[in-house]
């Protein structure tokens, strides 16, 4: 497996722990609405909700260890998750300031700051999760001598992880302070660039989506990998302000600029693609664009829209990435700030509107309306000027037979099991598959030969894009049924 494919595996597994953040957002958001000034001091109900949401935010590192170990395991087994928990407890105990002081014979006040609150550092959680998953994948089928048969297979993995973490912790005693300083220096460089740094991040955030590496980039800015921790600090609100971890108008700058893009900019692009579609294809294009725009506006899920033009018109996608960077730069410069737990959609915006760190958040709506017009005008001009083959502008004329095929495919969408069977055939059968996984909108498959994949049939079945990653990797964008389709495919295989 190449380094790119491996990073993608880590990136998609990050979605497992990140998926719990909406729970924190709902609990904290309702708590803000009930008691926006006292933060629980004036309302027992608000205090109950805020403390509950804070429990998730404060323990993201351990959730990363458990979630990544589970997400990267070959069969998504609970033993892998348990191994991640065991590994995290061992290494964070050994690397706590008290233990480091004892193990290195160093006065406690001279222990490196890198070890302070090591149990809240998401980088450690990611490292433990990856190691635990690799040990599980390699040793979960090991059979021991009959005398130790009880500890064979999956029961062996947590034991092995606990021993491996002894060696990892020993190495980290000397290596971690240097890694930590490098990560903090990187974070400080970006923070030092201010709004420009936010814009650069926004540009690369979009640009990395086609290869699935945006999650890895996000972890640097959104969590405590490089001492930025933008999402947890924002969601912590007044508590983060009081502890000096957050600054109103600053914290949230790596999130705010996404709202105008996801809620308004991309729907403007969708309208441009609809208006430039061929007359006979407008109804079909309208149905696709309307559903995708609705998802982007309300929930911030933009992949269905982005994949509609990402590969058929790459120049538009580069423009989209540039505009995203500009949006984050503008929002950060003017300190129009809001944040999210899931994505930059209307639901998250409303939930965070009473957060004390949400500064002039309503101006993001005005910015969004401007970006709606910009996206519409730019996309329409570029599509027409260069005759780009965006949805509805394809050269092939849709015949009655293909219409019938599409109709039958749409009927199959209602039956996930039938869809899974058809996708299994499209990817070359179970003999061609070596691994089945998914994220929010994509099937992420490892195959023996990508040349056996029938791209046209996949698109006829409703797939928005087929992305081949070398000879052994493929991603099929199927929408929000991706996880269900993947599960049914696993059963079939």
C-alpha cells in the first residue's frame, strides 16, 4: 500500500471520532441558548447540558485513539477499539508529568511542557489508534498453544498493544518533546500569518478533497495536533475564554469562512450549472442540483455538489478552492466568526449563534449572499466560455434505452441490498475486492485491478464520480447511502 493510500485510510478513520462532535454541539448549543450569560450559573438545565457536551470535547484524544483503532481495523471489530483504549491509557499514564519526572529522574517543575495534559493531545490519540489497528490487523487471527488458547486471536491484541506501548512510551520520552515543538512551531507560523494563514488553509482544504487527505489537514487546524485546536476551543465557549485558550474574534477563524461557501457559494454554482445545461437535460440536472444544494445549505455536506464538477471540469474546482481561501481570509480579517461541530451548514450556525465566541456571525450570511452571486457569475462565464461538460452538458445524447436503464437504477436506489449487488458486479466481483470501506458519501474500496471497474455502469447506477487511485484503490461517490451499501457489500462478500 502506498503512502497516499495509507494516509487516506487514516483520514477516513478520523471521521469515526469526529462523528460524535454533533452530539457535543447540540448539548452545548442548547445550553448557550438557555443561559448565554451565566453559562450554567443561572440555570441548572443549562449547566447540565454544557457539562455533558464538554465531556465529549475534553476527551477527544481518547475518542481519536478508540475511533481510529476501530476505523482502521480490517473487520471493524470491538476488540480493535478496546485495544485503542488500552494503548491510550498505558501511554498517557507513562507520559504524564509525574511519571516522566520519576522515569527520567527530573524535578517535576523541569519536565518539558510537551507532557502537560498529554491525555488531551489528539496527536497521541491518532498515533495510538494507528498502532493499535496495525497490531489488530496483523495478530487478531493468531492461535497460541493449547495452554494459552484462551488468549488466542482477538483477546491477544489488547495484551500485545499494552506491551508495545511500553516501548513506544520509552521512545516518546525523548522524541515527543521535539515532535511537539515542531508541531507547535508549525501552528504558530500559521497563526502568525493571521487571516492569510486561514485563507491558505481554506484553499488546501478544498484542494485535497479529491484524494481524501483533507481530514488529515483538518486535524492540524481543528484539533490539538499543532496547538491550534480551533473546534474544541470554540465549542468550549466561555470556559475556553476564561482559561485563556480562546479569544473572541480569533478562535473559529479556521471554520467561519466555510459558511458562506457551503451555504451560499456552492448553491450558486449549482444554479449556474442548471442554467447552462442543455434544454433536454434541465429537468434531470435540476433534480440533482436541488438535492445537493439542499444538503450543502442545511448540513454543510458538499461532496455531492463538488463531485458533480470536480473531474469533468477541474478548472472550476481550482476556482472553487481559491474562492474558499478568499472566503476564510475575509471572515478572519473582518472577525465575522462562527464555528461548527459537524460542518458549516445552517443547523450548526443556528446552534452556535449564542456562543460567546460567535462574533458578528450574522455577517457571514451577508458574505454568503455575495459569494452566491460571485459563484454563479464566475461558474456560468467559465462554463460557457470554455464549453465545459458540467452535468447536463454532456456530448452524448440520452436515448430511450439509457433512460430506461437510469429509471430502473433509480428504482434500485430504494433497495440498498440490490444496489450493493449491482456495485459488486461493477467493481469486478468479489474476486477483485480486497477491502471494503466507506465514509459519509463514498465507497472506499481496495481492489486487485482498477481496470476491471465499469465506470459507465457505476454512473448509470447513480454514482456521481468514480476515482481510481492507482491500480488498487478506488472511491465511488454514491451519496449518503455509502455506509449502508458498504455494509451490504461486506455481507455479500
